[in-house]
């Protein structure tokens, strides 16, 4: 099942997506609950839906426009990307070496989330090296602590697409990644979320284009740390809560992997496709001075 958060006027709703008919059927929820988007369905599962509405009559938002807390992210989680990252000079003293022995976990602040088709801002006064990172993101449905790998998927509600936009110069300048990863608009998410039965974690294709140039073309089978390992690592001492989002890393083909690096410019359109979900697309624009 595909579930979207959308807005009509001042009202936010959460609904089942039917791509074949290009319609969206809102769940039968009080507006005060529906205002929380996908979180409303995670918190209180509901099956009854109302009459379908055409895509053309709604504004699709990110599935979770404001996560309850920081988005967990995994760094260097594809073997080939770990190699390109290690040779780029942007390790910043964090887990040096080509393939990490343990998952590298960092975060992005919730306020940086934007939706499919929203603009992503390039501020040249802050950064000259803006990069894209196509990622499959996990959405937690059942919270818990000390979750065992063999039980981890029971805690997953589903998945969505995230573009882990990064200011590489800030990432290299500081000895942590939060600032470079959390600039305003630096977490496009969507266009919607899918329940966990829609994705084969062992064989899911991920592609990313920058202004129609294919940059990333990979498969989740190339991951270093799988979803159960990631959930077990984070929850070992941190209690996961329903609605938590975990971006599980980007594959080879990011801008710093090219010589010279290919950073994003004004007018670039980044399009990410993950099999079983759909496409997330955003245009990058320089801020007017």
C-alpha cells in the first residue's frame, strides 16, 4: 500500500495512493489527527477510506512533514560509495578507512524536510559544494529498545525516498556532519511512503539523475549493513519511537566521486527513483541576494 500526505487549502489529509487511476483516497480520520500526516496512520491504524480525489486537485507533501525528532542517517553504507568517499578527502576524521567495521550514524534536523517538487535552496554565502545523495529511508512503526536483528523488521512500518542533500565544504570543515547535512530544505522526502511488504530489501534498484544525467545506479543488495543490523545498532541504547525515520545510506555516484567533483548548480533538477516507491524530484535554486 502507498500512503501520501496531502493538502487541500488549509486542510492536511493522509490517503491511499492509486497510481493507476491517478487518484488519492483519504483515510476516514478526524482533521486534527490527519494534520499529522502519515504519523496519524502509524499511531492509529485505520482502514476505512473516503471517496477518491484526483492528484490534480491536491498538493502532495512529504509523508512526514515534521518528524518528531532528528532523522537518523547511515554513512558509507555501500561498498563502492565507501571507496569513493574515502578517496575524496571528506572523511572529516570520522571512521577513517574504506569499509567501516560498524554502522556510522549521524542525523539531520527535522526542520530541513521538504516535499516532492519543492525547491531546495543553494546559499553561496554558506556553501559552494552542494551534493545529492539518493537513499531509501526506513519508517519505524513499532518502537522499542534493544531490538534484536531477527525481530527488527517487525518494527518497520514501511519506506520512503530521501535525498540526503549535503554541503560538502561544511562537512569537510567541521569534525561532525550535522551542520553540512541539516541546512534548510536539505531533506527532500517522498513523494509518498509504502508499507514494508512493497519492498524487497535484498533486491531494490536505486537510481538518481541530475538534470537527466544518470549519476547513481545501484541495488540494495550492495549494502554493507542491512536494515536489521542498522535498527539493532541504533536501538541498542536509544529507544526508537513510532514515526522515526532512518535513511540507510547512498550508493556510488555522488558528486565527490567525479574528478573534478560535480556539485549542484542553480537550476539543476535531481530525480531519484526507487523501485516499488516512485520518483522524488526537486529543483535546486540559488537564494537571491
